[in-house]
C-alpha cells in the first residue's frame, strides 16, 4: 500500500545509494564530464529535441554505472576470493558501461556536425 512514509523511505534509500556512488571514482568522473558537456551545450544553439537526446545519453551512462556498481557490490558481498564467474559478472557490467560511453560519445560528437 502506498503511503507518505514509504515514499520518504524510498527517498532515503536512494540518497544512501547516491552517497555510495559518489565514493566511486568512475561515477564522480562521469558526473564531471556530464556537467562540463551539458554546460557547453547551453552556449550552442542546439534545438531542444536534440539537447534532450544529448542529456538523456548522459543519464544512460549514470544508470548503467549504478547497475554496474550494484553488481560489483553483490559479487563482493558473496566473497572477496577470486573466482572466474565473479570476474565474468564484473567484466560484463564494465562492458555495459563502456557501451553506453561509446553511445554517448557517438551522439555528442555527431551533434557537433548536425
């Protein structure tokens, strides 16, 4: 059942997640990259539809990084010993982030030539 209390708790859990993410170097670097590029974008005369698409490509990186961090945290919770399946899960999560970064780079670089 929906309640104000459940909404407040969901917000608290999300803020706890953000506090964890900001301890991650990669997440901080991605935030700084996004701030810089989005800042530059406001000085260009880009149509609003394209601007929204550019920003959403950045948000996709953050979402993928969140999922990757969650995967890594669960793997570390299971055990810190080296295991080929743990490596495989972490590498696949990393590959997902890399794919979204390539997607982001392609969209942003392409926008400079539209």
